């Protein structure tokens, strides 16, 4: 589905990402983990067209997308939920969700997708008429993910969805990720929450200073002694 080969991104003289290759297959959850500044967000931004100047190739369903504009990539069903929620605070929950149904393929399915999102996130249905600013942090994050789902994604990219959330809410976000995968939508997630990401991921990649230093199945990486020492203090 998604094939990334030798992806490198440079900001001026700073090499933010170097020679990174990975794949996301149908029905998979793939995790990219690492500390702040490791190159995780840069990776997603390059894939989704938000960083225009990079080296390497990005292919989605056999089509090269690395020179397409961001909106053209969205039209192909590759949907990026950015870090920081970025809701419209004084619009209602439902209005925020409906803005996600912008791609051509999603407009005709807006009501159907809204029902789908509410089935996954019943709390949002209860709060559909509330302004987004009145939601808790966890509810705002769920609304941001729901807005991404409104776009009828063929692949969902999640950037740090648990940032700033309490541990119980972190569990809820990863439960939602697994539920999304069960509906047939693959997920590429970047996270600093290493344990949760590796527990949920079929395959995972560890970035340090823009370079991939480990890769493998999520549970296998979680048992890796070097990773446990570096990220879990074990």
C-alpha cells in the first residue's frame, strides 16, 4: 500500500531525516517511535506533501506521490491527522467533523461517515452540538481523529495523538487505533509513548536523530534489551 524508500529531508544545513525506508501494508498498524526531534513528524510531513523538498521516493498503491501537492495526496485517501488537534474551537463538534468530508470521495458519504464516526466514538455523538473548545483534551483528540475518519481514509496517519494526555486517555486512544484497524483502515502512527505504540503495532521503526536504528515486529522490539534500556529505563 505505502512504500517509502530512502527518504531524506534537509532543512537548510540540518539533516532532519536520513535514508529512511519502510512499508505499510493493508490492514496494518505501523509505528514510528523515538524521542522528540528524532524525525517522526518530518517523516509524516514528507509523505503527506507538507514538506515539498526531500530525496527518496514515496509510493501509494503503486502510484508515485512524492511530487504531488498535499491536497492531491488527500484526494487519494492518504489522510494526515496532525499533532496538536487543530480543531476550530468555536465551531461545534459536528461542524468540525463535517469539515473532514472535504475530499471528493467523502462528500457523497458524509452522513454515512458521520454515523460511522459516532459508532466508534459515542461520546462525540453526545457532544455533537457543543463547541469544540468546551471538550476535554482527550475528547478534542478523539474529535481530531474523527475528523480524519470523515475523509474516508484508505490510510490514516496519526502524529503524536497521545501528546499531553493522561495515562487513562492514552489507553483510550490506542484502543481506538486498534478499532480503526479492525474496520479495515491501516494506520501509520508516530509516538513517544513507546510501550503503547509497540504493543499495538504489527511492525515498528525506531528513529534517533533522523536515522532508523531499529526495526521489526512491535512485540519483538518491545522485548529488545537495547530498546528497553534506552527508552524504558529497564
